[in-house]
């Protein structure tokens, strides 16, 4: 036992204090070895390690790099068999599948979401001529079946930080935590016209990342990539008018949680699409969706839903 640590004790019952110091050092060294081994394995597989800090406001968002909370996907699906958040309808490309497994909704929809993002990332990263360009283009089903998750796991995170620019041109940060009331977000709508709303609203159910392995069917090359995603439950905009019209009528937007059995109620979102958090105010006069507090989905926690919400755009 090093005598140099004696200076760090209070000189009273110093043997126990020296033992504690040694245990702390051993734990810290063990953590460093694990982090070093993880970074080496990712670099060998071609992954780009993330080095951004939670206080770095130049990044659009920040999710931790730790993998302390792994969630085995198969065990997760079996644990919540029958929950509407898992059995999401609307996976049209699997309508011709021969079997209806418990993975038919959650897992294929997740793979479809990640595949669309992976295509864009590979197009940005690609240089020169694709060595497999002479081969016929693989089908969508073939591409989805070529996606694998390392250790069949997704890793859960408690906090997501979103950096954005305020109206007075300052940088600010919102913190999203699905286990608290700070879990509602907004992002741009797609295919916006004069009759639709510019924004979509959603509630974050979970924050995850996966270590994705993609076997390119055209080149038979394995690509490794860390990909982060949000599991969300969408809100339906009731007064489906533009924000500009809302300003002219001096009225707040009203939203309603999509019913857990509705098509498209649940989905996945790229954290890079987020604009910021949003503040939803309950419309107390209409009461709760379930007065007894017993909802249909334990994962979505819909038993605490209110019938309608106002979007407080001034916060």
C-alpha cells in the first residue's frame, strides 16, 4: 500500500481510509480500461467515436456515449407483448410476410427508419465508383433484412440535450427526459402546404442508440455505425391551420394525443430533426382521457393523458 496516500487521510483510523483510496483507484482504472477497449473496438469496426461535450452549443443535440443501460431487443419485445406501443400497425411492406411474429411491428419499423437514414449517410460518405454497381439493385426487403444490431441490443439514455437559437439570437439548450414532464418536442412537418400545419408535435417515450451492422447486398461489405434514435408518440393537430393563421386569430394551437391503437401513433425520429422542446398546457375543462387513470399502454403511459392540450408558443 503506497505510503504517499497517507497525506490524503485525516490521520485517524488511517488504515480504513487508505483501503478506500486504493479501492477508488482500482475502480477508476477499471472504468478507464473499459472505455479504452470500447473505443478501440469501435475504431476497428469503422465507427466514428463521438467526442462532443454536453455543454458544446455548436452541436445540434447531445446524447451520452455510455452503454451502461443495454436493452436486449428480443427480451424487451417479449416483456411487453400485447402493448399497443409495440404492436404498431401500418408496416405495409410486410403485408406479404408468411408469419405474424411479435417482432412484426416494432423491429421492422425500426429497421426501416434506420435504413432510410443509413442510405443518406452512405451517399454522403461514398466516393468514387461503387464496386458493386454492376450488380442489380437489391430490393427494399433485402436491404432491411441485411441490418443487424450488435449484441441484439439497443442502449437506453435518460437525457437528450437540444441546442437551438432563441428569438433574441442567443444559444439555449432544452433537456428532454422521458421520465419527467420535459418530454414533448416539435419538429417540421413534411409536405407542408397552405392547408397543413408547419410543425408536428410528439412525446418522447425513449432515447436510444444502437450499434448497427449493415451487410450491403450489392457489395457484400459490412459497415458499422452508431445510430441514435427517439421512440415517440405523436400528437394530432386539431385546428389544422398554419401558424400564421393562428397568429392572426390570436389563438393557440390545440393538439390531441393520438390514440394508442391508431395507425402511425408511434414511430421513430432522428434527433437531428428536432427543433426544440415544446410546452403543452392541459385543457382542464375537457378532463382526462381516462378518468380512472387506467390506460391501454404501459409504455406510453396514456393513463395520464388529457383530452386536449394547448401549445404554449410564448414559452
